[in-house]
């Protein structure tokens, strides 16, 4: 096994374990490994495609908990955000965007990690719909530019004070939908090639094994334990974005 292949497999496995247990963060973990040997324009479509495969499996696994009506505003927002994010990836320096989101994630996660009581945001009706749509747009924008579309969504569903199952039921199909959009736009821009397909085949066994293990970890977590893991992952995501800005 070559060094590059070993890195591909390792990134896929550890990313799948974390994604299976938290519902997001595949891109955070896999990119930290893969970017040691892959250029960004090769790594981003691989992250998106691999995460799409995982999230399809996770979404099917949680289909009984998913409400299309509740998640629709976020999905509609991402339809607008993803093309703009892909344009940033293809034509502009995304460093400023990553820095801004990184600062937000670090501040958010540190405040909540050291809070005695986690705050919640109660919204209903029109306010909830508009806020969910705005979060969907921003998450789609970040996903198109950096492939990290789950981090803002994870922040948002945590603020709503939902159970771990409700958080996953909102995050999982959103990440899947946004990845499908991103992959489509990257393909249209020439971001996909035969090498991406080869890389996916190499990673597939590690994705399946890691995802299965991650789901078993999730099932054993309490709501509090799940929220703490999500906050630590958001902190890692913020630091990762700042280090790449």
C-alpha cells in the first residue's frame, strides 16, 4: 500500500467514525488528513462525494425521525447558497470567509463549553421559517466553498435545544442535500474526474466500516454527551478553518 493510499484510507475511516457519532464533521476530520497529500481542488470533491455516501446511509437509517416540512426552509436556503459557495471556491480566495466562520465557531463552542447551562433559542411560525432559511443559505455557502456545510447547521440545531435524535434528523438530510448540490455544481465546473472516482473506490471500505462504528457510538450517547461532543467538534472545526485561512 502506497503512502497516498494509506492517507486516503485513514482519512475516510476516521472521518466516517466522527460523522457517524455526531452527524457531521466528516470534512473536518478527513480534510485534516487528506490535505497532507491532496491539493484542495482534488480533496474538496472527494470530501463531498464521500460525505454524500455516508449521509445517504445515515439519512436512510434515521428516515422515521425526519420531517420534510420542518427541514424544507433550510433546504431552500441551501439551493441559493451552494452555487455562490462553489463560485468562491473556483474563482476567489475563500480565506476571508473561512476566517470569519472560524472565529464564530471558536467563540460559540468555547462559550457553551464553559457555560453551566446550555442556552436555547425558542422560535416559532414565521420567525422560525425565516431563521432556518437563513441558516440553510449560509451553510450552503460555506459548504460550496469549503465542503464544511454541517458546522453551521450543527450550531443552529444545538441552539434550538432539540434532542440528539431531532438534531440528527435535521442535520443529516440537510448535509446530504447540500452535498448533492455541491457535487453537481463541481461536476459542471469540471471539478470531478476519473481520479475522484478512483479515490472514492479506495475509500469505500473504510467509509462503511467507520460509519457503522460511529452509529454504534451515537446510540450509546446521552443527549448531554452528544451535545458536548458536538461542541468540541465545532471548536476543532473553527481552529481548522482559522489555520487554513
